[in-house]
């Protein structure tokens, strides 16, 4: 609205001039549009809140043993007590501190979910990129494999994998690759691997769909005419464009995986002894109506963590200032 | 029209395309899209060759086939004396630097996630990386993969596998049937008896027939897996090697990219670190041109480079191409459907219809004295910037473009041609010289008495006063983009 003769009289006319852009109606103070777009790039308070929350979770994961909270298997009071000054978040059905459950639980929940998501993204991404880029036979073969994986109910597959590779109450000297591991760790690792396999097909489909779109772009054709090798085209031209969709999908997947990990423990496979958010939620589920704090606090931990991750992922895409051109 | 033949080739060109054919399979029915059929033309050094035709006539496919993305079904493309179809992958990579392409959509031809510097430097980077020795595992992969695929597609192996699967299925079926009709024993199990025994043998036989395919598959996969794991340490070693020399290379590239960007009129100093979305269509197209220039090509194929741009920006890009052509001695193949643009920029024009060449000649000749009915129709469709010319006076072609899956017999234009006769459906016209430097593929070429139709004359009913008044403000050249 810099040119005075273009400023219309009524707000309705103003809307018409702006092509129906309602946001410009609010900016009657005459602030240039360019300044507004730069303001959008400021990080904002939620960015820092998310960073702080994730830092807290990271501290929980790394230094749970050194924090001034009760041990996870320590009975701190009566069972199912609500929050009080002694037990900040109350006690659970065994009289243990819910706060401890949440803090120690971060370790396994986030560990398993992260490893699983990372593994699933790498496997699914590779399958999707190869299928979408090469098409034809490779696509047919890989897509059928993915479809077969999708056809098997996820929980059943995970139960079978973990139950087979890490039977509970197994022997002391279990091995993962070349490392001696305790049965509990072994079970946790296999849970993560099973969940990674579970996450693979969905991510593969997202990656394939995106790759089909992006590899038809003319810049891929341009790279081909230069004589670029296929691997370089995939890594340099296609992957960076496919990654955002894959990442946002995977981040949402973390939430689902935290719950599945709990469900596995509920069924008695994997490590059923330790603490995780999922197990804590499961423990409280039966008493949800009378003692909601047992479910509420672990859920809150999970919710805030996933929200922070998603928010940060979005924000990083914004801040990197890479957009699709609008032509 | 459907012109075959090579009468219009002059020989000794910078680029010679002979009998170029591109076909794409459609579904599994065995049908093919005949995108380009037997097209020949040549390009002299420093010349601009315009390729025109309506949408879907195979112009762009021709350009891409010359670049071998994808390679043509048959026909030869010779760059100087080198036949591109005879080159191996590595040699082709060397030659590609001499042949570059610019695409239609300027924004889509730049990767939104790379900086302008990286985009323009990419041809140099690819070339530089090729200079490093391929590590043995990758070489083994390159050699092994085609051999393995060939073995897999071996027709005996495929036949054996098919028979094996059939036998196996038959055996299983027989076993089921035999068991179903057998006598139940004391536990209720049914014994198939002799039938089941026979079925077992058949299943065993089927398994034996499948064994070769299984062995090939298992061993092949094992070798592939081994190669993949072997590649990792080699790749790391190579990356270290590349990283060590990267700094020096980057400095050299920066200079070249800077020069190329300045040459196309992009302020290099501020643009190097920007991303494509920060540029307008015209600027993006000039960045594409910079990318094509950075390897110092002899020939640039422009695939409708200005059709996505504003008219004012079109002139900018066209002038830039003209300047580059003069200063660098580049030959251009200019694919477009904007006839006015083609007329202005080209030294020679090829008119295409449904994958075939109709007419070849100097643009002025084609515009004033078209010999092919299709050319005349195209030329009369050029808008004339004169309010006194009735746009409805443009010659129309009836009907739709026929399906390229089942193109018409004989001359491909006959289904829409007013002059078509018996011979047009039976014999395909050969390209022949009808005037000096004008070649046409038509059984009934136009002659002088037909040309007046193509000249969009001013109606005589208008009074001379008004006529003069209007003409004094009318631009002189039709479609003046320059």
C-alpha cells in the first residue's frame, strides 16, 4: 500500500485489491510486507522452550542415576498417592515415584524410539529412493517386498521378532554382533530393531512417492545431460528434496513407536523389568479414572518431547530459508 | 508429409542426426508410441537450427534423444565425426561437455536445495570427480551388474524357470488331488497312494528345473552383497582423497562460475550463495544458460527456453543467446512452438509433424513461400500485429493430432490435409529439394498460386484514410521480440 492512489476507500475494496489476502487487512499501519516476512524468520519463544525441554530430556537420558530422585525400584510411600511435596508427581501402583519412572523411562523410550526411527528411515529411505528413482523391475520387486511387510500385522511381527531373538529370561551370555550384553539390554536392542523393521514400509512408501515426483523434475534431467552418475543424482538432487517429507513422517512415527514399545512390554516380550514411559502408562491404565496422575505425567513427558521434536523440525526447515520457488 | 530421407543433409556439420527414431513401449500390449520416426537433420558450425511443430510432435523428444536421455531406439547422432551411439558410458561422459541442453521450465531445472554456485559448478564438479580413479569394488560392480542382468534375462534360463514353475505347480496340484481322493486311515489321514508318490517325483523334478535359476540368483546376490560391503572402505578412502584436494578445486571453480554468471548478466558477487527461489524466471533461465556455458560447449540444445517466460524477458534471453552464439561460436538447436521467435533467431528451420520432418529451409522462405500444406497452416497461425487483419482469416487445420501409437499410413499429415489423395495413404513422401535450400516431404507440394493464402493481406474494403492512420502506428515486423 505504498502508493496512495491505490489505497481504496473501504476494507472490502482493500480486500479486492489485495486479491483477497486477509492478512494485509490487519497491517493497516502500513508496515512493508518484506519486513513481515523477515519477522517470521525470528526464532521465537517456543523455539527456545522446545530446545530447553529437549535438553532436559537429554539430561534425563544421560544422567538419570545422578539426579536427586528416588531409584526406580525404590518404594517411596503408599501406592497410588497423588502429587505431594514428598513425591512431586505422586506414586504408582507399586508405591514407586512416578517422577523417577518418567526420568528413567526417558532413557529406554527415547533410546528405542530414536534407534528404531533412525533405522527405519535409513532402510525405508533407501528402499523408497531406489524404487522411485530406478522404477521398472527394481520398483516392482521392492514395492512387493514393502507390501508384504505391510500385510503382516505390525505388532505380531514385532512380537515374533523380539520373542525369537531375545526370549525373556534368556541366558546370561547373550551377544549382539560382537558385544556381550545382558539379557535386558539385548531385549531392548532387539525391540529397537523390530520396531525399525516395523517403521520401514511406511517410510519407504513416503520416500518412493516423493522420489517419483522429484526425479521427474528437469533439474534431474539436467544432471543426467551433464553425465552425472545415478548415485550422485540420488544423493545430491533427489534426497535433499525427499528428506523433509520423510523426516516429518518419521518424527510423528516416534510417538507411535514409544507406544508400541510399551505394548511389547505389556505382552511380556522385550525388557519387561526396567522403566519406560510406555510401561508407566500401561501400569496406570487400569486406574485411569481414579488415579489419572499415573498416566498423565508419563504421557505429558512423551507428548512434550514429541511436540518439541516436531516443532523444531518445522522450524529448522523454515530457518534454512529453502523454499520451492513459486513459479 | 511424414518425410523420410536425407536429401536435405549438407554434410560436414557440427552435429548430424540421421534416421533418428524414438519409440516408447505402452503397457504390456506391445504397442509403441512412435514419438520420433526417422528424423534427419544437420547443424553447421555457428548456425541456429529452429525446430517447430505443434505440441506432441516430438520436438522435445528429438532434443532429449540427441542428449541420450533416454538414448534413441535407432538412428545415429554424430558430433563432428564421433558417433554418440558407439561410445561407452565413460567416453560419453567426456563428450557430454561439448553438448549441452537448456530446458523449458527455468525454475524446475534448478534444484531448490542447492546454491547457485553449486548448481552452476555441478558440471565442473562431476568432471573433476570423474578424474579420480574408480576404486576396484566400483569397477567390479560396473562390470558385474550388466553381466548378471544379461544372465538373468537369458532366454533359456527364463524358459527353464517358467517350465520349472509350471511343473512344480502341476505336481502340487496332483498331490492335493491324489490326497483328496485317497482312503482315510485309522487317524483320518488320507493317503494319496501312487498318485501322491508320482506327484512327489514331479515336484522334485520341478525343483531340479528351478535349480539353475536359484543358483544364479543366490550366487549373484551373494557377490552383490560382498561388493556393497567392499565398497564402503574404498568409498571412505576416496572421500578422504577428494576432501584433500577439494579446497584448491573450489577456488578454481569459484572463478569459473563467477565468469559464467557475469557473462549471462547475473550479478555473481551477490548471487553465488543464494537459492533458486530468490530469482525470477528470466534470471533462473540465465542461470541455466550459465550452467550450460561453464563447460565451454560447441552446441547448446534449447528446449523451448523462452516459452515459460514473459515476453519482455523472452527478448532478454533470446538476445543473450544471440550474443553468446556470436562471442563463443556456439551452434544452437532451438526447439520452440513460438514461430515468431524461431523466425527471428534461426538460420534454418525444420518443421515437424507427428515425429516426422515436413519441411526444411530458410525461415524467410518457409514464411513467405511455404511448400508444405502443414507449414502454410502453421505460418498463417502467427498472430499479425495489425488490427485490420481478421484473426479468423488464419488457416485452420481440421481434426486432432492422430495418435502416435497408431500413426496414419503413408504421409502422416494426410488425415488432416485438404490436398490428400490416394497416393498419400499408400506411399510415404521422401524429402526432396523444391527450391534452392528448401526441402519438402510432400506428394502435392504447394506452388506460387497457393502462396497468396498464406499472406494475411489487409482487407480492401477499408478506406484509405483509416488504413494509413492505423498503419502508421503498427509495428513493422510480426511478433517483433527483438
